[in-house]
C-alpha cells in the first residue's frame, strides 16, 4: 500500500519547554484555553522524540477545580501548594486572571510569582492579569499593556508602569503583556514563533483561522464601546450625533455650540467621561467608521473617505498608517469580503 507523505513540520530534537499557566480564580476561561490551544497545536504539528512543550495549568487555590467567570470549571494539573513542593524548572510562566480576581488579588499567589520571575525565561500576563504582574513589581519601569478599558486604571494604580493601551501585546525584556482576552492567543503565537519559527506558528494560525500577526492594535476595537461610558451623561446625545455626521467638519467649537456650552467645559466633560479630548474622540470615531466600511465592502475608497470625513484618500491613508500600522488597502485585503469592489481599493 502506498504511504501518504507526512507534510507536518519536522522539529529538530531539543529540550522540552515547560509552560505553566497560573490561573487566579475566578479566571477568564478564554485567557487559559486560548493560549493553551496554541501550545497544544504546536505539539501536534511537530514531530520529534518529544513534543516541544509540556503544558500545565496551576490553580491558585487549594483545589484543582479552577473556577472560571463563565461558571464552567477548569481542571488544573495541580494546585499552587503542590507546585511549591517539588516541580521541574519553568521555561514560560503565563498568568491568567479575571475581572473579579484582580479586584482582590491572591497575595500568596502574587508573592510566588514574584519569587519565580528571576528564574524563568519568559513571564507573561493575559489581559487584566497585568495587574497581577504589576503587583509583583516586575512591570516597574517597563512598557506594558492590558485590556483597553482597564489601561487607565492600571496606569493610575501602578504609576511606575509605562502603560500603552494600543498594542495587542508588548515584549519588554523577558516580560510579555497582552491586551484584551483574545490577544492572549496572539501572544502565544508570538512565543511559539520565537521558539519554533514562523512556519510552525503560521500553520497553527491557519488551523485556528487567525492572523499570525494581527494588524493594528486595540484602537480598532475600542471606540464604540468606550463611547458607551458616556451613557447618562451630557455627552451621550453628542456622541450619537457625531457618529451620524462624520461627513461634516467637526471642530471643537462646533461641538461646543451643539452642546450649548464653552469649549473649555466641553473639553473638561470629555476628559472626565471618556478620558480623551473632543478632537481625539472624533478622530477615533472616523477611523472606526472607515474600518467598518472596509470590512463590509461594496464602496470605493473615495466614497469611504468622503463619508467618514477625510478630505482625501491621502489623508485617510495617513490616518490608517499612523494609528493601525497598515494602509487602507492592506486593511481591506485582510478584512473585507472578497468582492470586485474590494479588489479595486487603492
């Protein structure tokens, strides 16, 4: 019988890396499962004497049944107390938490992370678990990111951390922090790419139906959700009006007149309610509207630029490159339906 050729990547024999995910209960389930799937796919894809990764989930509590915010329990390999007794060295330590667990951090778990940081090759946080890393002091003087909605709070609570809310993930030395939830998958792909190369990481991304390197940053997701924080304030109606009149010239003076208030008062309201300026908010809404238009397809670049308030295609292009790191054409190629209209984007 003719044998089928095995096209899986062949891995040169090398020591197995122990990847430990520490779950701070109640944990966000996707923060655990997302990165775990990436390392598991790497083990499936690579052929060799041993899989490249030994993946373990550790519960911060005294129970291997790790509670998640969804109510669906996760089964850890061991508890933190068991890990302390006698365990192999850790190559990569990933801390995962949840919105509630970072409100009352487990001090014993934080202290343990602090003692292990110097002995691991890489230490990482997923989403709001950046608060846990910050509590150990390891982020002091480093660039770090977290979920965009928590970035301001992280910066206020830990002023020694250089918080950047836009990137999907950040590497500073051997410390890695990732943005909101699904960004943990992006980070895990980057870690695999460092260890095993882009070919294997790309194959994993294809299997998970993901981009190996997602274009842009959190800026492409946050504006509409951010504006919801204005609900119940004097800005709520104005934010809706802005989104419906992007084709107009929206100066700060015009917006202040719309609110029947002074420019100074309007700026103060935006800073208080949305932690931004009126001009920056308009810029963000324009960019988000343009992104959504490209994703839907069916319109020319000229029409999208006009509808979203950009004076020219060149101004639109510069906005995309400055904020997302890609041109409108590159963005459309990644996200738009593959229709003839999309293929004409310049």
